[in-house]
C-alpha cells in the first residue's frame, strides 16, 4: 500500500475493499457491451482509490490538529483573563500581594467590601439628574423623587445602614414584615415625630398599619434601586436583587372599583347639586368630565382652553403636555405632564357634555381672556393644580356619605368609564386610545395610529349613564359659581402724629 505504518495501510485499504463491488459491476457492464477492458484499467482504479484514501487521511489529521488547537485556546482564556486582572491591579497601584489579586478575582464581593445602603442610595438619586441633563428617559418630578428618597431611607431607619452585599432575601423579608406593621405617614404625623421604628412598633395599642399596597411600593422602589445597581454590578460587587418579588400578591394591589349607581346618586344629590350653587368651577365640572371622558384627575385639572379643538368637524379634547403659548410656569411650580406617551391623546367630547354646556363654557372663558379651564387651580405649587382638587374631592365624597376611602376615589370615575364600555362589548383596542392605555393588539396599534376623531367618536358615545342619573347633572346655564372670598386683614391705620 506504499505506506509507512500499518494504521495508514488499513485506512488506505478500506476504500479498496468498499469499492470492490463497484469494480465488478463496471467490468460486468463492459463485458455485456463487448467493450474491451483497457490494459491499465486496474492500475488506474487502484491509483484513484489510493489518492482518495490519502485525502481522507489528511482530513482526519487536520481535524485532530484543529481540535487540539481549540482545546489549547480554551485553556488559555481563563489564564489570559487572570493576567488582565493582574495587569489592571498593577496599573491601579493595587498589586500588593496574593490576597489583593484574589480579591480582584472574587465576585460577588464579600459583604464587608460592598458599599453601605446610604452610598448606593446617594448614587441612585444622583442618576436621575443625569437623566434630566442628557438622557432620553424623562426623570420623575420633584415630588416623586422626594417620595423615592423617603421610602428608601425607611430601610436605613428600620434595618440600619447595612452593606448592600449583606442584604439577602431573609433581610428583605424581615424588612417587609416591619413595613406591614408600621402605621402610615410616620415621617409626617406629629404622633410619631422623633420616634425610632422600634419605638413606633412598641406603641400600645398598636395603631392601624399602612396598607399592604404602600408597603409593597416601598419594596418595589428598593428593588428598582438594586436593579439599577446590577447594571453596573462589577462596580457595586453584587449579583442579585434581594427585594425583587416581595409584595406582588393580589391583596397588595389597590382595591379600586367603579362607582355604583347608588354611589353616583349620592354624589350628584348633595346640597350643592340640588341648589345648583358651587364654590368653584371645578367643583361642578370635574365629576361630569371624569364620568364622560375617563380622564385622570391630573389630566383634567391641567387642561387649557387651547386643548379644546375641532377635528373633522367633531369637538375634541386634546390631552397633552404642551404649555399654553407665552405662559411662564412659576419657579418651583408644576408644568403640564402626562403619565405615559400613550396618555397624549384625542378624546371626542361626549354628547352629554355638550348638552350641559361644556363648549359654551369654554367659549365664555376664552372671551374673558382666560388661559386655563380652571383658573382657580394654581400651578405655582410643586404638587400641581390637581392637589387642591384632590383634597376637595376627598372632603366632598365624605360629605356625600361615601366613607370607603380605599375602595372609591376620584379614579373610580375612570374605572366606571372603562368598565362600562367593556361591558357594552366595545373591544379593548378601541377603548385603549381613548383612555391613554397602550393597545395590546397589533391591529389596535395600527388602527389608532392617527388622530382620527371620526373613529373615536362612536367609542366615546357608547358610554351611557342611566337616564335618571344623567338627569341629575344640571346644565351650566342653570348653575351659579360663587367663589369663596378669603377674608383680608384690615389695614392698620397709621397715626398722623
């Protein structure tokens, strides 16, 4: 076989053995056709098979060499990685011996090497200012950031300023248990001012605890901070989020429901509605607007007169975050904002709102030179114009005999609008763009991409109140708005002497 080794001879002989049937078949075919067999046929056939065998052997050898080289490369990768760590440690002046190198290679870090909770908190809050300066994501407002700060500092008050590497699921669970026992507003209520968490928990009898929803929100904010830290886990030395998943049970969700017909009857038969006399314009308008648009309280309170437009001949409300022209929001005040990008939307005016005179009221306000739909609501406050309206509705709801604060709030009007449409067999992808939700269906996203008032109008008009309840809302022309005057102190009379 002209080979040096027996193994190679066997490899070369195998093709000869396997190809022998083909040889006899070729010879029989030639014999049947009376073709003469070339004198060198067997020699050529043998040479061809030998070349084929040698090529196959070469392929086997190359494959073995390649596998050997790959194994060497894989063995070199950890070594190269370790060499880079050592070089980096040397450059940064930290190469002081074997222990330092081992620490550099260790991950996650030992708990005592990680930063304290307060240090992570400081960096986390600072990153929101970076977002404000150049980030694409809009940072939360000042009030929300203050809430983040207080909720996260609660962990330090309850558990101490721990190293973040020492915070595990057990610690997070202990903290959640404490939160569910604490009363609400402990940072603001006079009764708890100056007291430690332990002292508050020791009060007998124990005060009513905060809702599980609020306790869960604090856990979620801590989870959000650790999620942010994990984006740079090599900087913080952690590889897990101990707060994730706490407080996500069904009973932690806000128990909010739509107003029932009986509750609507109570809200619309108070002395104010019966006498048709209201202390502020929003005391009359906010409830009908919420009922027939499904809009949020904040969205309604910040409406400008410019937001009432006509599209395709259909009167609409343009809910947006665009300030009125030539309007300067006071320093420290609240600019217009919407909850999400989907909250910017076009809502056709419901027929019932036209019946009670909304468009006439808007025209009258424009004639007076007003800019905002509700001039009484100040935008100079950091909380925005909805703050006063929210406080008003809490008092109003209570005066109407609705005491279940945790079940019915102003947002219950929005639940009423959405639930009624869905119960009337209006598809969710038609409801979503009206109320500022994201369409779940691709068809809905495509269908509602444009501000098409004619397609939105039937959805809005599909919301119908019982006739006897709708009749309780008097037209604006029959209503008297009598703003309460703030008593002024008498001017001091200066002595003429």
